[in-house]
C-alpha cells in the first residue's frame, strides 16, 4: 500500500516490525498527537495516501479516543492499528476491547482473531479507506493471535477505489434547476478536494456565473482570489457569504455532508437544495433536498459541464456572461464594504496586539501557494477563517465538526510529512498550546520544521461572560507562560513578538528558519478580542 511512515506512541509490536521493512516510525509525545499527524497527512494527500497510527492496547487505545473522534467527525481516512489484549480476556472487565468501543466513531472496526485472517481483514480495511465517505478504520491486534505464524501473505491483493455517479437524467434535472433559479450559489465541501475536482468546480462556476461558498473543511477547494468566491463558512465568515446565503434561492452543495453543526452556518429555510455527496446517508439527513446526486464530485461536475455545453444556446451563453459580470461587481462591492468595516482592526496599532492585525500580517507575508495554514479550536478559528486567503487546493486545512484543542501542532507535522517543501503554520491560543505543545519537540526530532503562532493573551478567549464570579474571585481562566522559552527548551526557535511593528519581520524570519530546518514558535502578546465577522441579519 506504499506506506512510508507510521505515527506511534508508546509501545506496539509494529514499531519494530515496520522499521525492518523500511517504514519509518515516528514517536509522538502522546496518542492524540500521533493520530492528529496521521490525520493531517491524509488531508494534505486528499486520501490518495493515508496516515497510519499504532499504539499499545488498554490505556493507549483509551487515550487515542478523542483524536479518532475528531477524524470521524471530519471524515478523514486513516488507519488505526492498536495492540489488544488476548481474545480470552476481552470479555473480562475492565479490559478495553478497542474494536468494540470504537464502533461508533470509526467507519470500520474489527479485530484479528486468527493469523489466517490478517490478509482478508487488511484487504477489507483498505477497501473501506479507499471507498465511499472517508473516515478512520481500526484493526485491533489481539496478542494471542499475533504471535502465531502466518502463511498466506502472498494472497493479499490491493483494493482499488470504485467511483459511482448519478444517472444522466438526475444530472439534467440539477442543471435545469440551476438555470431556472434567480440567485443560485454553490456550497463546496472537502469532497471536492478529495476528488481532485477543483478545476471542474471552477469551470462550472465560470460557465453559469455561480458564486461559491466553501465549507470550513472545504476551504481551498475554490481559490478565494477568484472573483466569484464569496469566502468560507465557519460560524464566522466574510459578509459576502452571509449576504448571498440570504438572497439565494437554490443551493448546490457539492462534496459536502451538509451536516448542521455549531461550527458552521445553517442554510436558511426556503431554499431549493441540490445535494451531491458520495454517501447516500447524507442526502435528506439535515435538510429536505429537491435533487440528490450520489457519487464522486469530479465525475458529477464533469457530467454537469458536459450537459451544459450540450444544451446552452449562443444567446443563453451571452446572457450568462452578462449576468456573471453583474454578479462579480456586486461581490466586489460587498467585499470592499466588509474590508473597510474591518480595516481599523486589521491594521490596528493597539498594544497588546489585536488578533486581527496578527492575522492580516500573516496573510500579507506568506507565499500562499507554497504554504499550508490551519487554525486551532475556539477564537483562533473564528478569527482567522474569514480573513486568511486560501488559494491552491490544500493551502488551508479547515477542521472542526468536533473541536479538539491542540489539533493544529500535530496536524501541521503530518502536513509537513506530506509536503516537505511547503511552509506549514498553525495558529492557536495559549489554551490550545497546553494540549499538544510538547509535540513541537516531535517536529524537531523528526525533522519536520513547522511554525506555531501562539496568541499569548493570558486568558481563555470567549469565556469571561460565562464565568464572571469565578473569574472575579479566583482568576479561573487566567493563564501565564513564556511559550518562546518553552519552545527553545524543546530545540525549536522561540521568538517573542511584543508590538505590531515586530510582526512582519517575525513572520518572514519564521519562514527562513523553517527553510533551514528549524521549527519555530512565535509567542505573540495579544489582547482578547470578541468582535467576530457575523451578519445573521442578512440571512
């Protein structure tokens, strides 16, 4: 299966076994970190290659649960191979039987109960990884079965990806619905990235002049420099996202589960919905759908483009071109208005530093096409998502149907493994740093230099209104620390940023240091900021 490396912690027989085969094991500082890195690798590879994680049974498999839950929520394909207790002990409490305990948060979970079954079970695991809606799969290794001889390895055959598509009749219905709509829009999810369908999405949008919203995991599936881009929809978003979601009459969701989540914008009632997903269970799940298109995003978009080219008259083509020009003018006007509204914060000289000034400086001083950026949970996500420009596929890793603090650091280690020549940066708060900060040492030790930007505001952003008495009496959410010093202690380069004027130089310096093989932490002294890019009144 062309696996080149395996994340691991702390003990599993595979660690030595894969090393003998030339597969590199990378030891993380905790189980969640290893899985998060495997997750990041799979995302950047768009599922064409997948991350692998191995840990010990019992406490190791127990500690791994949260990270697998995140991968499950975000539909990320990765292979989890925990050690397991003897089959004779699985029903003896409190033994942790991973394949049974993980059934609700994995796409497929089984255990090896006989050495002869290793080959067929691996074949089934790989088939599950490669087909249908992506997700983590688990194969548990029971110790009594794994110590026996295996004689059928040569019978293994590599499962292939099988793609499906809807009927031509359903494609025509979808195209006709888009053509008769007054204000149709596209809602693009990460399925477009996994299907390598960004060019087809661009072409369809261009032919019909359709504005495009990307979901949080779908961010970078449509170049946000494209004049038809409205931006990405976290629970915060550019004003153009809110406006067009409000005025639209038809929403064409492609490569999206359309799952309602606290970390996204719910599509308002009254819209006609065309829903394309590779998982039939997504259709009519959270929304009533007029037209369902089950299949691969690339195939579906290609068929829709072919259908359009076969039925559009010259007059219709000219009318669409004129309408597209007007749509682009409206989008540009809305974006200009939005950025003017936010200009004071984006260019703020406040000290401590305003988070939006920090985000603006990152946005202005990176090579977008050769960078991979991600957020962390909470305010860092809500603040950076609307303003960080994503360009080429995979230039931004959006995550968060579940929101595990600390995901960003290991995620970028996995991204760096997938794209070693790209600048990989995670943007996090000081609360998130506490969950995974020690894996900066992993990035150093493994030779995967990344940049971590910590908003060091000494508190947990967004919580003061919830805990007024506990804060007043006991400083409950106060946090302290010099994270640059901690980074230095782990072999990385720590840079303190104490004023807005230092931001540009620090970001450029981080890129230089990364290129020289050094991991970097920017400890940025920021202030809490509660203003978010939300415009619910436009829906």
